[in-house]
């Protein structure tokens, strides 16, 4: 098929999670001779596409409707494919709205089980920004989104494309490779490596009750609780503990650079290669990050810490997280069980993987454009 005859897909993402979910779908579409794919990135998605070696055009964070319409008219896409974001700019929603005005269908790839309404509306549940279809992770997402007011006929279960490679990663990392990674970090075979996955809670929700969205904690307060308990354990234990901090791309203040401890070793990890990092750890901790779910799917013990949380806590255990803690004494008991008593925790994840999410999302694109899926598969072989 010639370049001019290919169907044009325009892609846009702003947040790291949305961009990560799009990468395998973009590659699936590009592998086909039937599509021409043009990727736009803004805000922190730029970092993800650059790290994953996906060709893209960078956008200004702030575009007018006229600018967006001009991009769409110039690109003449047959379909708009987006990630989902919760950031100050929400360009995905503006592209969806303007694409609809141009008669262009849209598909969004959802990457996590939270903030459903916030991802698809600028104020309240305004359905004018809803895409024609939303590819979601599983039936749990469908149920929760319908309860939140989303039309059921727009939701299609495909799985989470960014999770596709977790099965392969878990199966293929050898004990020798895991040990080599730990040794590079200065962690011995009998020592313990704990990961803390940070999130931009302060940037998104503020640091106190003056912000109505403040959940009762920030990434710094949760880290301080974790560090305090680990220092107490290290003081009485006969082994070394290393706490590795994984900052988030959207964190503005590098607070982790100022943290010190005389009792445990502190490390800062790069954002990329998370899977190898998680597989090398003994325990993965955080708050409500997608990467906690990924760590659970990789078979790691996982801990969601929400100390100080107000109202209804975000239930991470429904996603297969090993444990959730809301009090410091509970945190101390869990970490003692995990590190001192070496208790084995079951890590059955309720998230099911078949490794086909990217294929299913790409198939949905084809179906939305009226392409015969079986014929398409034959052409790709």
C-alpha cells in the first residue's frame, strides 16, 4: 500500500502513564502497512516517547482551539488516538472536541483505575469531551466508569497495553541478572532493597487542607513515615537496608536530593527500566501509582502507604497490591514481617494479563475505521 493510501492516525499524549500505554499500540499500528501514524507529545509525555524511541512532534503546553484545529486540518487524520491525562493543560480533551467538530472519530486508551471523570472533563462530568470509544483495562474499569456516569457503549475492554511486556520480563530475568543489578547498586545477597515509588501529589493536590483535593498526605510525608520505620528496623537488625527512591517525571521540586539517613543507604533510581529495577527489589512501596500494580504483576511484594489519608482511601488491594496501611504501627508491623521475619506474602493480582492488549487496541482502531480485521492480519504476515 502506498504512503498516500494509508489511513492516517494522529496520536497525542501529555502524561507519562498515558504515553506509556500508547507506545505498544503505536508500534503495533506502525508495523502494519495500512497506517501512517503521526505522534504529538506535550508536557511529560515528551520524556516517555524520547526514552522509548518513538518519533514525535513536540507541542506547546498551551494551544488555542484555532491552533488545534489547524493541526487537525493540516494532518487530515482518519482517526485521533489519545492517552489520558490529569494535568493543567488537558490537550487530549481539546483535540477530541475539535476532532469531533471536524468529523473525525476518536479513541482514548485508559491506563489506570482512578480519576475517571477528571481524565475526560474540564469541569464536572461534561460529556462533550468524551471520545467515541475508550479502551479500558478490564471489567472493573467498566463497572466503575459506568457508575461514574460514562456511557457503557463507549467502553471497550482491551487490557492495558503498557502491561503486555510484564509477562516476558518476569519470565526472562535470570537470578544472575537480578543479582548483578543489586550488586551494581551496592546491595548484597543477604541485604534488603526497598523501592519507594514517588508521585506528584503535592503538585496535583497541594500540601495542606487549603486545597480541597488534598488527600491528607504528600509524597514527602509518606516517604518520611517509611524512612522512620526502616531506620528503626535497621538500628535493631543485623542486616543492611537500602531504600531506593523512584521519582516521578512530573515532580517539580527534587526533594529526594535533600534526604539523608545515617542508618540506611539511600539511592535515587532513574525513571526508565522500572521492570528490571522492581524485579531486583525485595519490596516495592508507594501510594497509588500504576507502577505498584506493575510490580505486583511482576510478582513482587507491594505496599500501598496512605497514612494520614482522609475520607475514603483509594483501594489498591482490589488491583492485587499485597497490603495497604493507614497507620504507622501497621506499617511497622508489615515491614517487620517482610524484612525481619522474612514472611512470604501471597501476591495474587486481580489484574489479568494475556499479552495481547496492544494488539486488541490496534484491532479496535481498525474496527473503528471499518477495516476487515482478518484481512488485515493476513496482510501483516
